């Protein structure tokens, strides 16, 4: 119950934040810009619109995570509102999970709004048939942002907002290269192969949530892929929350 | 009993539980990531190459960072080449990719050379390879390297050498900064075999007079003597060598643009 309350207040706070409105406006503007870029795309304007539209969801969502998520806990400590919460019978892990769930819900809202805007634009251009692939891609983008949010909350419980942003951004970038790391591992000398493979398994496997290329060509992904991605996101988030809880338990607030 | 159950656990216990949970979940994530790599089909990012905009339009979009964009395009081009070399050996977008790249960075000589040889030898598209090299020479008219490589492209042209044009560009390379000595030698060899022994004689003479390499000077003298004798006897065919089929292989592990293995004359 406490989780729901904290999540709800975090969600409302994030939704009221001007950053979120700005991000949605920027996303819609970017979609409109793709209309101008269409003639440059050698007859592949629809693909460019879908690809850029889906990319904007991830990048703008990442921006929200970096601007809001990494200061979630630090802001509460700075304002001293955390004392009011933690002096009540609320366990610290519950507080962290509530924060993560609230911000994740806000990001799902952003993803849904921008996904809908993308589909509306495509429908206006006569390509309404891409709805399923766009819905799947938006769903996977939402999962990706949820994973990144869990990383941000974990670092937020440990460090300052600036450092949390840098660490989160770093893991996001490395996570995007997880597949490349595996390919690199395949070509690496035998001694190094295991190390690279282990690294690829440890960093967030964000390639799993990338179906932009597939959606751009109007194709849908398999149920297995969606299921594995969902399971992976939940496990990764739970792992990050457990790590955050382990670190947050010993933190002393003055 | 119920009061005891509800009592808060000590900090160490809570931390131990959290760490144990994190490790167990981490192990599960590790396994799932590993499994999904083998079990799920992966989307090839190379699909994106199909809708690369034209270099002409992408140039303003780089906001003054053309070279950086070219470097990124270069990395992408190498990935594209490597991926298709390993899989289907189809290079449908190779010219497009190198065209953009060289429009962004007109002085990027390695891109012209690598792109042209990959197109000619593996893409089996000589006209595009030629177009790319001519574009390079057009943008870099003082480049001895590009002139030489274009000569070499004609020299190893699949399905029949073009010795006349090869000699033309080797001669041009010999006049430009770069590999003048080798260019002269290649030019002489091409002229000799394309039926211009008098020009070949003059080129060998130039090699003999200007080369700092004693072996090369010796070779030039030998060839000059052969041409002289053949011309005196009115038998130009005597100086022509039997040319084998041109072969240019790109070594499996060679870095891009450096892997050409040549059968030099």
C-alpha cells in the first residue's frame, strides 16, 4: 500500500513538472521535422519518420530520467522531506521501489503519448497499418526506460545527482553496445572471450528492447521476444532495486 | 510471538537479505541475457543503410561537423562491408555508402580506394568502382596516390585488364607527389604490354635515370635493351610479357583499405 502511495505522489510530481511537458512538445516537434526530412530519404520517408519517432521516445525519455530520476532521492534529502517519510513505518526499500514505480509510470505516459502522436502522423500520411509494430516498439521502449530508471534510482540512492546522471548515461551507452560486445567477444582471443561475454551479460542488455529497424519496415516481433524482454526488464529492475536497497539501508541522513 | 515477528530486523540482516536478493537476481539476469542472445533473432542495424540520405543533403545537416560525420559513416561502411562479407557477400548499398562518405569528406583518400576495390572485386560492380575513383581524383587532382590506385584498378579490372587507361593514370601518378618511382615502372610495363614500346622505352629510361633503387635501375636497363632489340628487329611482340589473370584479394583479417594483395609486374 505504501508503495502505491509513494509511486502515486512521485508520478503526480513528475507529471506536473515542466520538463515532462517540454519533452512531449519536443517529441511532437521532432515528428513534424521528419516531414521536412522525408524528401531527403531517397523514397524511404515513412521509414525515417518511424525510426526517428521511435528514437525520440527513447532519447527524450532518457533525458527525463537523467534530469528527474537521478535527483529523485537527492532532492528529498536536500528538502529534508525524506525525514517525514522515513520516520513513519515505511521501509527504505519500499520508498525506493515507490519512487522507481512512480517515475516509470510517468515515462510510460510519455512513451504512450509520443507513440500515439507517431501513429496519428503516419495515419495522416496514409500508413495506419503500421500500428501493431509501432505499439510493440513503443512497449519495448517503455521497458527500456523502466530499466534505465531503475539504474538511475539505484545511483540516486548512492550518489550525488551529477554523478548519478553520468553513471546512468554511461550504463545506457554501454547497454546499447551489449550486442556489439558479444560480437567483439566472438572475435577476441580465447582468454578474453569469457571476460567480454561476462561484461555483455552484466551490462543492461538494451539491444533486447530495440525493434526500431523492424518497426521501420512495418514488421512485428515475436511473442517470445516480447515475453523475454518483459521478463528481463523485470528481473533487471528487481536486481537494481535490491542493490539500491542494500546501499540505502546503511545510509545515514543528518 | 507476533510482536517479535513484527519487530524490525537489524540493519545487518536487512542488508544481507538485500545483497542476497541482488546476487540471486543478478545471476538470473546474467543467464537470461546469455540465453536470449542465442535464442532470439537479432535485428540487423545495417537495414538502416537503405535509407541513408544523399551526401549532398546530409552535409548541411552535420552543422559543420562533416569530418566527424564522415568518420562515423566510415565506421558504418566498414561494418556494412564486414557484415556482408561474412554473410551473403552482397554489397547492394556499398556505392551509396561510400558516395555519402566521400561527399562528406572529399579528401578521405582511403575511402575512395577501399570502396572502389571492394566494389570492383567483391561487389562485382566495376562501373561504380570506376565512378568512385574518378570522383576522388576529381576532388583531389593533386593526389598521386589516387591516380596510382585508379591506374591499378584498371590494371586489375575484372574480366580483362584495361592497360591503356592503367598506363594513362600511372603516368599521371608519376607526375604527382607520392609513389613516382613505382608509378613509372607500372606505366612502362602497361605501355609495353598494350603495344606502345616506344613510350615504354621512354618510361623505363626515366626510371633508370631517376630511381634511387639500384635493382630498379638494373631492371629498367634490361627492359630498355629488350625493347631496343625488339624495335630494331621490327618485332614488338617480343617485348610483351604473358600477363596472368588479375587477382586482387582482400585478406580475411586485414584492416579496411590496407588489405590489397597485388601481383605487381
